[in-house]
């Protein structure tokens, strides 16, 4: 007798469980010598691992720009916490709240320091670029992933950055294996 099995994507499973979140920055203005950034930050006290699933970058202008991806970097400027964040599963009541914080800054001077810049993307005009990471970017408490948008020339640019992610509680047996991110929450902005 054959048995029926069903495979579902991990992102759907995490959403059913109430652990999947989506959110975006406000509209980011930059260019003419300034930059912008959006990031997910996993606070040191969160007690969760952050699994980055999707990153989207929308270019609202007629000029391309460079998007740098940074792990655990100090950032220039002062971050604003986005209020455009929600659980993906809207059927749950009460709705879960993420431990991870989505932050952004615009019209900032300077570049990230410390951390790692593993790859970049060129974002074409009037386009949204979607990177599906399937949860392979895993950040412990104190860690972050930032999308740093580089302003160029004398052109004013506008963009939006969005993320999809899930969070898993850290088991006591996992605690000894975790490496905290490089920058605690109080020290992760104002890099010159």
C-alpha cells in the first residue's frame, strides 16, 4: 500500500508555526554623496537564531546603484526601527512579535567598518532584485545583516529594502556553540 507524503518548503513550515516575519524599510533617499542602509539586527538578549530567507532591493529611479551585503558591520548614521514588520501568518491570534529588529538609515555619510562584505549586487533602474537565501544566512544574538546602498555621482536615488526571515529559539545545548556577533546593540552605529 502506498502512503501519501507531503513536502512543504521550510519557509511555509516556519510561517505555520508563527516564526516567519516579513518587513521593509521606509522609502530610502540617498545619492549626491550620501548612502542608505537597511538591516536585520538580532539583539544580544534575543535568545533566538536569525535565519535570513529573502532579501529584496527595489530601485525606484532611472539610475542603477550598488548594493553591498555586510555581516556584523558597524554602520554610519543613526538607525531608525521600521514599523513595517509583520508575521507572515496573519491567522494567528495573538500575532507573534519578532525578536529581530529591522532598522534603516538614509542620506548618511561614510561606509561600514568591521564585519564582512561577502558579495555585492548592481541594482538596475526601476527594478526589484530578489535574492532567495532559503535560510542559509544564520545569525546568532548580536549578529546582523545589512544591505548598504552606495550613492554615486550627482544623482538622487530612492530605494526600498525588504526581508523575509524566521527565528528559532536557542536550545540550552546550543548555547556553548554560539559566537556572538561583533557589535552589541549599543555599539553598532556611527562608524566613520
